[in-house]
C-alpha cells in the first residue's frame, strides 16, 4: 500500500531525499521492488527511473548469481535481449539522417543476396518492413537458426531465409520475428562499412557514455566481473543458467547493459534524440518514424480492463499503446532465465527500465504499473499481488497441461535402426538421429544445447527429451516411413506451447532424409 500524503511529508521533513519529484514516490517504489522480487522469487534486479531529464532512481537489488552471492548494483550488466531492437533502429536512423539510406529503401538494394520465399516480397521488402514485424513470417519463425546459441554465420542465416514459408501475406499481419532485425543489423554493417557490433558501440553507446555496455557478451572486458547470470525456476528451486546474452541475435537482441547506462538512453529518447551532452544522436524527424504505428493488432479485453487500452501497435523497434489515454512506448526482452522491460511516457517525460535475472515478466510489469500509477495519479492497486496471482495461476495451469496425454490408440515402434540417419531442413541444416547404447539420440548439429533422447510415444512418433532439462522444450517428432521402413521425412512440434519459448520453432522444420 502507498504511503499517505501525511507520511510522505513527514519523511521529507525527516531529511529523506527519496521524493525528488512530486509525481513519483520513489520510497514506495523501492518497497514495491523488494516485494515484487520476494513474491516472484527473483534473485536480482536493477531499476532506473528518469523524470524530466533527471535520473531520480537508479539502484540494484539482490544478487547477480545465487552461486556466488555477488550483489547487484546500478552498474551490473544484464542481457537486455529484444530491447536491443530500438538501438538497431537508432543506428539506422543515424544513417538516414546522414542520407546514406532511406526507411523506404528496398532491402535487396543494400543486401543483394537477400531472398525470401516469395519473390514479390523479396523485391518489395523495405527497411521499415524489417523493423515493424509485418514481413509475413510467423511468430519466431526461423529462430532455431540463432536460438539457443548456434554456430551459424550471418551469411548462413541470410541464406536460410528463402526457405521459410510465410505464415501470412506481406504487410497484413503483426507477427514478432527476430530474423528481420538480424537482417536489419546486417544492413547497418553494409551501409556503414563496419560490423553491427562496432557501429553500435562507436556511434550509439560511446556518445551516450554508456561506458560499461557492449554489443555482445564476448565484448565485455575480462576485468569486468559485474554481470548477471540468469536463473530458471524448476521443481521449486532456482537454477543458475548461463547464456551469452543472445549474442547470435546480433541486431535483434545482443546488447549487454546496466540501468545506469540505460538511463542515458531513456533521457535521449525522451529528449527526441538529443543526448545528455546536448548533441543530437538522431533527429526528431526520425524519432517520429520510430514512434509511429506501422502495424496494429487488436487490443485485448484484459488490457482494456486493466488500464483502458484501446489500441496497440508496433512502430520501428518500439511497441506502442495507449495507457489510460496516454501514449505509452516500450519493449520487453527475454533470454532463458533473464528478462528486461523498458517503458516511456513521453507526455510525462517519464522513462523506466527494469533488468532482472529471472524469467518472471510479471515482476517487472508490477513495478512498472506502480510507477505509472504514481505518475498519472491513478487509483491505488496492489499490482504485485494482482500480477503474482495471475502469474502463478497461469504457470500452474500451463505445467498441469504440459505432459502429453496417453495416446488413444497405442501402436508399437519399429526397430531403432529404422529411424537412424541424417535429416536435413533447408533453413536449419542437419539433424542426426543415431542409436547409442540401445537408445535413440537426436543431435541438432548447429546447436550445442539441442542434444537429447527419443522416448517412444506411439507408432512412429517419439518425444524428444533434451539433455538440458532447463530448456523446458520437450517436443514431439513424427517420422514418415518408406515401404522399406526407413525414414522419408519428419516433423516436430513442442509438447507444450504454453511452457516452451516460441523461439524453439520446431513447428517450422521440414526434415527430410539425406
């Protein structure tokens, strides 16, 4: 519950400097953060709030790694995942300002090898199409080329795009897709003459004095040990789980940053591209493009009931919606074991960034809603209690339905040797099925973490149990057999779409015997 006005006044008289601005009760927010971490079982979190071009709150909470007990502070680095997308857009905006490209340039003019499944879409796809999730590709389609941690080069990723069959017609439907932002990062590289990583660091991070941030985990200096490890809850415990902050995602999600650094990014966004040093990072004209909805989707009933959302859409690297009649921009970012959230209310000159090392988005949303509640003087709600209830009820339901039902008509399998061999998918590559010690094993050859065992389900369908259980990505694999009882082809799908991350897009594979 919030402090009363009388209590706040008493606190201020006592010499506390929490309440720098009338709108935001930062002492209350401090308590909300601690409550949210406890309720959602988040080991570490960092939060910064910017208001009227001032950083009024920047603080770390908890630990960066349960095994080491290292404390989180405002300089602790986290993988910001898809919050990287807005940085890639800012890089392109700089190049537009420099007249080196246009938002409406055809992608193929900058990447001559760029091909999609449909020749028309290949020819017509523009830079702004890459950045607004309206390519026609489905949710997370093709992500197995970059998730989790593959060995594929940018050349191999681009070459694989032409094999992804569209899920909808071009520019008709919003569907979140990372590979288009990977492609956009390569446009930055070709136009600028330097790698996406170098361009982001030299032209975005360094001018903003985001001194500890890097465009890739491997670029963090060895001397800097102040970075967070993700944690995944399973069987009632939190398990530290290291990933390289989505380095393979490049322009779609590779940046490592801290709330201290991100606060400078928020200040620049709220100042229409003007950096804290007074120089222009990108023009206000380009920001208008970024913050303009390029594709819209239906507002949900639950969002309307919660905060009167009447529209939502996506600009260029930014989600856009109305929040109690106020324009709200933001983005989330997710890695296995780590999530982040950025929120801007331009009309209130307010920005919020939250970085955490557990994958409970509800914990971050609860804090954000409490800050917005203060800023907009809304009716007091206990957002931590409300979103925690929703989160845990949702998880309980998801996990209750995560196990496969017993097959209605069980059929025996063929001998193990019938299923062995190398399968090939045109966009992913080779998947090997082999028999070892009497068990069938599967090996996604480009992905070190995707190795597992096949357990028979019924007939020629098996369930893949990955060696790394924390992936939570069990999948069906169904074999189509020849008359000689050898594999012709195979398809896969997640056992539970409610539990398994959408980037495990097994559903888009078409595996054929080599």
